[in-house]
C-alpha cells in the first residue's frame, strides 16, 4: 500500500496538469501576456503545444510573446509553424513580415508576407500600413502612398495611417500635404508623440525652427521617455549652435537608450565644437563599440583626431570609412589633407583627385594649389 500511495502522489501533479485542455493553457498564456509576463506566457503555450502539437493558436501566441522578449528567431519558427497548421492565418503572415523580416530590414521578404496576409484578408488595415512603411524604405513612394490611402479608406480614424502617409509625402516633397496629414493625426490622437516628433522634423527641414522646437517640446512633455524627441531636438540645438543644450538632450537620450550608437556619435560632434576633443573621441569610441558599422562615427572620430594631430589614427579612421563606403568623397578629401600634412604628397593628391571625381568640388581647389 505504501508503494501504491507513493506512486499516486508522484503522478497526481501530472494528471492535474493535463486534465486541462490545450485551449485552456492558451487562454492562461494570453492572460499572462496581458500582465506582460511573457516568460510565464510561453510556459503556458508550451503546455498547450505538448497536449496538442497541432494547436496553431498556441504557436502563433508563443511567437508574439517571443517577439516581446526580442527572440525574433524563435518567433519566426513559431509563426511559420502556425502557418503550416493553418495557411489562412493572416495575422501569422503579418507578424512574420513585421517582426521577423522587417525587423531585419529585409523589406522585400516582408512585403511578400504582407501580400499573402492581404490575399487572405483584403481589409486587414494594419497590414496596409506596414506594407506602406516597407515600400517607403525601398523608396517605392507611389506604392507606399497607395497603401496608406487604402488603410485610411478602411479606417479613417487611425492616426498611424496619416502619420505614415505624411512621412511619404515628405519624401515626395509634398510638404503641404504632409502637414495636413500630421495635423489630422494629432486631432485623432493628441497624445501620439511620434507625430509631434515627425512634424517637428518636417518643420526643421522647412526652416521653421521655432515650430520644430515647440513640437519636440510637446512630445517630451507628453512622454519624457521618448528618445527620438530628445535626439531630434538635440540636432536642432546643434545647428542653432547651442552645443551645451544639444549635449544635455543627448545625455537624456543615452540614459534612456544606452545602446543608441548615433546619440553617442552626435554628442561627440557637439563636444568637438566645444573643443572638448578627448571627450568627443570617447563618445565616438562608444558609438563604434555599440555599432561597428557606424560609418559616421568613424568619420567624426577621424576629423577630431586630425585636430588632435593623431594623424596615423585619423588616416586609419578615414580609410575605414572608405572601405565601408567607397563613394564617401569627404573621407577621401580629409585623408588627403592629412597625407599632405605628413608629407605623403602623392597619396594626398590621389585622394583629392578621387574626392573630386566623386563630386566634392573643394578637392579641385586643393589640387590646383598643391598638386600641379
């Protein structure tokens, strides 16, 4: 009897677990997701899948939770499995496009997923918005505009569609149309900080600097954690020669997003303007550690090191830029300047010549002065 009793105690937790259905575990997972307990949600979805390996909803929902945990590869597998189980799951195609392909900037592949989602559900408004964004990134502005227009026809009170369409109109230099769309988006949702920030960017381009500053300030007042508002306001302050103000905004942005490579690089530019060269180099170094492909950070560091007379290191930075982007005329020009200073006239003149061929007219002045 003791043995039987022990066996019952051992297996009873398992029996109690699997007395619940796969669908019930999915519901438990969804409840955990509402609480933002994504790991707990995944544990429930795992139980659902163990009971019923053909539960497509469990795979789909687990994929959503994986995205929240930044496990995009795991999400890709789950969305793909959900699609195999149910080829008519438009939402799975949508999220596979958005959270897997678009996340990796594979926009053509993302569009293919969106196309399938829309074949299944032609009125899936959010898909038109994201497909419009993908087309914009591929510089297919007319296609993007058509998608945003369609989204607005389906749901005329979605501020995201107006915000996205406004950005496309900016690319197409239809600034009046863009302004109208931004204004409409704000009427629909006066708390959408991304719209104020985008409208501020457009006002900056139109040299309405006061209006741009007001929009950035409004965005920050609504959401003091919105990084883009700080970085865009910092850029505006930089061009207004308020370098200390720009640095302060970048400080906020970096505290909120310590992995923001461009914020470090741009803060370094402001420090360079204040002749705080060593501090500027330290910021460029951090930017490069975070993103070794940050071309602008290498270029900026090269400029500052030239001012510090670290000529070999500066040449190395400009050479790195040229390797990353052989059409960067300014990198050739700056490397040429340094080569002239250290007595490498032939190399310097060759760099000036290349810079000129790439369209940097100032290089020809240097050739006339030093190379003929």
